[in-house]
C-alpha cells in the first residue's frame, strides 16, 4: 500500500497542549511500575538495535517482491527462532508467511510485520536517483523497516515475559505480499488471528502520527474478452475483436467516473491488447482495481463493472470472463487503542534527525521538484477521524475486522516526495529509515506494555471493536484456493 497522505483536521490546540503536559514525563523517570517496564522494553530494543538494523538492511538489499520473499522471511524467522520464539513457517499455505510465538495464556497480542518489495524500484541509498541494480525491485514502501521493527518490539516483550515481568503470549506475524495479493487476507481466512486480544502494526511514512483515518476497501479483478481471429484486411468480417470489447469496457468505466461517489478510485492496466495489427485480436485482458471508503461501496462498483463488461461483450459479439482475485476491507479504526499509541508517541517525543540526514532529505526533495523542507520527525497532533479515508488500501484492513487492530506512521522519508518511489528506497537503506524503524519498535513495545499491564485497555479496545462491528458479516474478497499473482 499505502502510505496515506492525510489532510488533518487539527485537534483544538489547547487540548493537545494540556494532554502533552500531562504526558510529557518520559518513561526514563520510571515513576510507575508500567513506566519501569516500558523503560526495560526500550532497553531491550537498544540492546538488539544493531541486529535489527542489519536485518532490515539485508531485506532492503534482497528486495524480494510479493510471495517471492523466501530469503527475507527466512531471515526474520531464523532470527526469531534464535531468540527463543517458537516459529511456525509456511502458515495459511503461504510459503513465505510465518508465526513466531512466545509465552502462554492470555492476553494474546499480535504484531504484524511485512517484508515485500516493489518491482522496478531498485535504488541506491543515496540522495540521487540511481538504481542499485537496473530493473530490479526496491523497498519503495519501506517494508524492510516495517517487518524488522515489528519483530524488534515483539522481542522486547518476549524478554520482559522471560524475566517474569509480563504475563501472556506475544505473537509476531510474518505477513507476505502486502503489495500484491495481501497475504494477511489468506491468514485471516485460515483463522490465524481468531484468538488474539489485540493486534498492532505500523507503517513507514513522511510524518509521525496515529492512524485514525483508516484505509480504503478495494477489489481487484481480471476481465478477459474472447473474440475470433481473422485477417485484419483480407477477411475482417470473419473476425470479432476482443480489443474492441476491452476498449468499450474502459470507455464505459471512464464515463462512469462522473457518476460515482467522490470517495471512489478506479484504475486499470492493459495486460493483453492484441499482438500484431494484421490479425483481428482474439484475446484481451485487463487488470482492474476499484476502491471506495467501504467494502459495501466496492461491492456495488463491482456489480456495475460486471454490467459494463457484459455490455461491451454484447456490442462486439465476443465472450467475456470476470475473475475476482483479491481485495481488502477498509480498516476498522480503534480509537481506544490509538489513544494508547498517541500517549506513547507524545512521551517518546519527536524523532531527531541530524543535520546530515536533513541535508540528505533536502537533496532528494530538490531533485523531486518539491520544496526542500527536509524531514519532519515531530509527533503530529491528534486529529478528528475522517469518515472517508483517502488514497490507499492495505490487508491490515482485513485483520482489523477479526481483532482490535491499531497502527501509526513513523517518519522514514522526506516530506512531499513521491511514495512507492525511489526516495523511500533511498532513505530505507540508511540512517533515516533506521531511526524511524527503531522509533516505531519503541512505540509498539511501550503500547504493548500498556496492554499487558492493564486489562482495562484491552477491554476498552474490545468494546469499541464489538460496537463498530455489530451487524457486519466479514467476507474476504479472495477466491477459493491459493493466491494468484497477476503477471503480464
Ligand atoms: Zn506499505
């Protein structure tokens, strides 16, 4: 996904200031038993910092794409095993998915980690655009940082449990293919989140903030048109063009844009559009993504897309097939949990970047044609959640309908530069990304201490979750069987 750029409605400043003064005493002061445990969790993260950075750098170098993350997932799983977690590999029928568990009994808290890269984004860890390996993949969404930070936070909790300071179970979920088919949806279908009490994750970003706006729902499908080949000049009357049908379909979809809600996003790629001009094309294939702020909206769009395909096929006298191969639900935001994260963000304070790191970021901004404002590591104020999330989807959404799930962003890239692009790769392989990653691990570990220490926190999350989920029957968009990775 899915870094979601947010225009925030500012929370009244005075409330923010009052909150901040309340919470500003750092854990280092160690005034309460919970604070002491948080301090110990942070110490554990510091102790393993070099190893975690090395892991994220190795995953950054490997840059393995969706469901190909064999070595990346092995690196994380091996590390978890070496640290004393019980590791189960290849869960939910996904060879690159795994679960690392420690402890016993309740509460059971899960942490989600991702590690897939994006094709074609290879980039050196430098402020000038240059591929590390031309044509190769790159971590344009910072998932090398995402997985390593999540595991680091789980390890900190494990060490507190081992020392008899926290009770319960900690579970790290190695979740592949976030960028493609959504490994978490398959893990949801396999029931792997059913016994969790709460679930946490984070995402690299250009700002450091709680995630109270959620993400969009999406459905992905393939439309194929089947026509009849003939000589395009010799006997065109014997042919029926699959490409003509596809053109009518996309025309229909584009005409439909005016008559959908402003929250809708529709995009497509043409995968097959005929081979040579002198053959009437017998086959055409289109990859289509439809998004809206809610899964119900997406279902309606899908119905309309079916009608368009049917109409296009009818007009051109060809056959068609529409195959849904995936999708995500919107994220069910849990404000009770987000508040815990927010408190920890405030108490940990901003991510402090060096002058050198700011210069690195400004270089990138200049070459991206945006204002050289550098990096923003400050904690963004609490904002009023928007009713309609914008600009992206994630398979975390599907998890959020199974268990109260919370997330936040930590700064790992310069402001206003393109996401899913080389600036994110460049920063994710050097100290800017490392800093955001370690910070994220600290926030997650501190928040988990709040959950293990105080059952009322989990209770509040569960109550909100049950109330928001009431009457909704979750049904994943994925078809039966294993995931399909769409290729040209
Ligand atoms: Zn992402």
